[in-house]
C-alpha cells in the first residue's frame, strides 16, 4: 500500500509524489527545511514591537529574562501579540467587505455589476431604515452601500448588524463593554493599545481583542456576505464536483484563487464569452474549464456550481498537474511560492489586486470600472498559453467527488419547508430544525471551519472530526477550506447520509440534504452566526445555551484567530486543532480556555486529536441539552 505522509487525500499524495519526482518543492518540503520552530515564537513570548528589542521572555519562571526591556511581562507580550493577530484578521475580512460595498456602490443597470437579489436588498434597506418607496432599486442600492461604507469609519454609535443578535447576547456584550463601534476604529484601537508603552494589562488586551473580533463577524464579514448576496445572488443548493480531478486534459484550465467574488464573478462570465470560446478552439482546446481554489472557489461554487479544484494546501499541486494554463488570484491565502513554481511549468500566475502584487507573477490589474473587459483580457492570456503546455508533464489524477453546495440560511429554510405542515406552521423559518434539536433526533450542531496547516495531516483534522460528529447525530455546517475537505471526501453528497447516525440520517432524507452543509467562504461564517442567532431567538435563549459548538481543526491564519474569537465571544465554544501562540502566558491561557466562559459564556478548547475533540464536543453538547431540559 502506498505510504501516506502528508494528506489523507490520495489525489494530494499522488501529486506530492509527482512534485518530488520532478524536483519541485511544496509546502511540506519547506516545512521540513524549517526544522524545529522557535520556542519563544511558538509560545508567543517574542516581542518585536519596538527597536529596544526584540525581547524574548524565558518560559521558565524565575529563570532567564522575565521582562522585556520596557518591563513588559510574558502576560502582556503574549496578549499583545494575540490582539494584533485578531486585528490582522479583522482588517483582512473587513477590507474584503468594504471592497464589496464599493462594488455595490458602483452597480448600475447597464454596468457590469448589477443587483441580483432585490428582496435581500430591500430587507437590508428596511433594517437600516432607508427609504424604499417610489425609489429606483439602484438608488436604494447606492444608499445601502453608503451606509455600509459608513460602518467602517463612523465617529459614533455601535455597529448596526449587531442588532441582529439575541437580546441576551447583546446584554453580555454590553455588560463587558465590548460592543464595537466603527470597524476601522477597532483595528486602530488595537494597534494603538498594543504599541510600546500603551496597554499593559493582559485581561484588558483580551477584551479589546474580543471587541475587535465582533467587528469582524458581525461587521466586516457580515457586510461582505450580505452585499455579495445582493450583487451576485443568494446561494441555493446545487451540484458540483471537488478535487483536482476536475481539471480537463483537452481544455484550457483556469483556476481562480483568493477571496473576493467581484473578480471571480466576472471570470465566470468571461469564460462563457463566445469569442473567447472560439479562440480556445483555435488554439486546439475543446473548451474552457474553470475551477476554484480556497475561498474564491467557495464563493463561485455556492452561486454557480463552479467546480472545486482544492483547498489551501493544494494550491501548488494544481500547477504541478502541468495542466493549468493560468492561476488567477486576488487577495489572501496565496502562496508566494506559486511564482517560482509556475516558472517550472507553463502556468501563468496572474495577480490582479493592487493589494497583493507578488514578485515573479504577471500582474494584470483588475479594474472594477471595466470589470468584464479586464476579466476577458485575463482569460485571453490563459487561452493563449494553452499552446505552451508540455504534454509530457501533464498528470491529472482521476479522482473527484460529487457534492451538493449552496446552503445559505435562506436555502436551509427553504429545504426545511419540505417538512412543514403549512396549515399550522409558518413557512420560511428554522422551526423544523429547532424541533429536531429539541426532540433529540439531532443532538446538536457543529460549525467546522478554517484552513489547512501542515502541522496536521492534510484534511485529516477536518474529516475525522466531521465523521465522528455526524455518526453521533450532530449536523454540520461548514465553510472555507474545511468545506472543501468535506466536498472532496464525499461528505457533501446525498449518499453521505449513510455515515450519519439514525436521527441525522432520517433528517437528511426528509429534508433532502447531505449531513454536512456547505455555507460558503470564511466571510460567510457570518451566515453561521445568523443561523445560530435565529435558532436561539426561536427557543428564546442566549446563543451560549444552545447545543452548538465550533471548530477550526487545521487553522493557520490571523483571520482564523479573529473568527475563533468572535465565535467564542458570540457564545459558542470553539475547538482548535492547532495550538495558538499563547502558551507562554498562564494568565492568557486561563482567560481563553477557562475564564472566558464566565465572561462571554463560551471558551476555547485546544485538542489536536480530532477524535478526542469530537468526544469533548459531544459531551459539551449533552451538557447543554441537559441544562436546557431537552430530551436525553
Ligand atoms: Ni479562511 Fe479562505 Fe482557506 Fe483558511 Fe484561507 S482560504 S478565508 S483563511 S486557508 S479557510
Ligand atoms: Fe521589548 Fe518592550 Fe520593545 Fe517589546 S515593546 S520589544 S518587550 S522593549
């Protein structure tokens, strides 16, 4: 049997072997070359915030340096570093949300960007008390965009979308004074407070981090999701396929990679352009095959069923197939390694965002004002590159899995309506889901999200955890690279219900869903927040009372730190499969994994073994059920 080193995914293993044979390196090679990571950094004990340092604090109490040159303690240094990670993640998601708001602001009837979901726009306008009667839909859209843009910099007041949370939750935030104001302000405050000689109280720094994180989940990310739905459509269930086997030997293969749908939506349109299809024929290809990578993939698969090429750890492998004419990227989670790697094959590595230029890549700036024309130019580059493909280097693994995707909150309600007796029940609510949880047919729900990280065998953390949980009648909602792991492993096909426990299997049959529901990209974790918030309001309890848990089994990014923090701050216990760099401070560890429960009603758990994590999650869910008096 073939030895499996890096991944539980055979396609990944095969291509990693191809890379070795061809002498090109991947993240796993570089991970090996990195040797043992720096112990100070690993524990969060290294401070580079000013030029008197860098300072590093000895992890052993009473031995070696116990304070930085300014006198900062281990607690302060660890908390400051963590708060800065949150600010980084919050900035990234929020800048994405802001970009989408700008796109909505430029939307017009005869332009490239149009309003696709008027209903969602009108609902949001009503929520924000924007006049809608006798107004052109585009005028309304522009005002909604302006209000959204103001959320980033308004001088006074709390973020508007926080209003959507249950009353009990808002009180928790209020009591702890962690209700965020303008999104940019929260980032700035964290950067300010963590400057040399400013905040030197670990607990307070954690509160600042929590407050900032809420401006991500209930702010920038939620704006990103809402406005993307208005522009490009609310996702509905549809079929797709996942893994690098979706590449086609006889077609021009294009990969979109990154995050913001404003680029990828236009690429989706461009590849259907008759002139470009004709050009593809002229260069000897049978067609143009578009597939996605990372969260951009999640955006376009949710809305168009575009095939999923793979997740974070597979981005290099796409190029290593030798069959990809272009990898088109915008922002975030893009390995700089793709630039030198693309030069070993014929692949064009095309950057498009002024925010993410990469040395060695071809930069074709994507101009939103002439979005479709820009997209067509980029696709043309890919087509013209087909002739450079070296057939001897091409190897496309034949494996791919069918998957159902597109489960927005709206789509989930729609599916649930199938079991509703419309004579007595209201349709379009989460009540059937709440009923299943109350009766115990479903024990609870888990949100499994996040990245890949070579510290964990690729996809193993995600898949083991999901399998364990569905077996125990816990329904799963997922986003990001975790969702792609599930799609590849077949957990999003309807047949996957056979892996579920009796209760969940029955629910899947009746409602016609897979046991693992794809809810989108990482900014779409805001959908999960709203799902849990609505469930809580239906059952008239706080979010922290529900038998609901979260997990990021293979997380790696600052974005994931911000997400984990806002999920916990929203009252949902969260399991991490990778230890965060905080172990150098017993105070911070105690705050995150213990005291947080008294503060916000939920806490972090760290458990690298997904099976153990699953057991802990099941126990926790049962505890919550008992506390709510739900059936055993
Ligand atoms: Ni989320 Fe998406 Fe993937 Fe992690 Fe990166 S793509 S925004 S950060 S690696 S899940
Ligand atoms: Fe050292 Fe303090 Fe400067 Fe950090 S802020 S590098 S601990 S002197």
